[in-house]
């Protein structure tokens, strides 16, 4: 994942276990811990955006579906996504 634009320096405190995992991952990938952190953050942000799009797609489908059983299934799935299992 390429870095676009100007870089901004941020300070982050990591739990020891997480820091060790990041270091081990960086070593195995022959890269820096900073690069690993940037990649993980970008992947997490993309994942959150995908979840949001999935949710909004389900809401749209619920609004347009006329089949009662499909509407109930969508309502259950949306409730699970919103409130957990």
C-alpha cells in the first residue's frame, strides 16, 4: 500500500504483546515496524469502510424489498450487525 501525500508523525503507545507481534511481523516481512503499523491501520480502515458499505447495502435492500420473509430476514441480520449476536 503506497503512502500518498505528506506523512504526519503520530505517537502511539502499544501494549507489550502487540508491540512484540508487530516487531515479529516486521522482521518476517523484512520491513520496518512503522511500515507494518501503517499497513495494518490502512487494512483496518478499509475493513471498516467495507462493513459500513455492507450495512448500508442491507438497509437499501430492506427499503426496497417487498417480500415479507426477506424483510424479516434482513431485519434480523441488521439487528445482529447493529447490536451483536
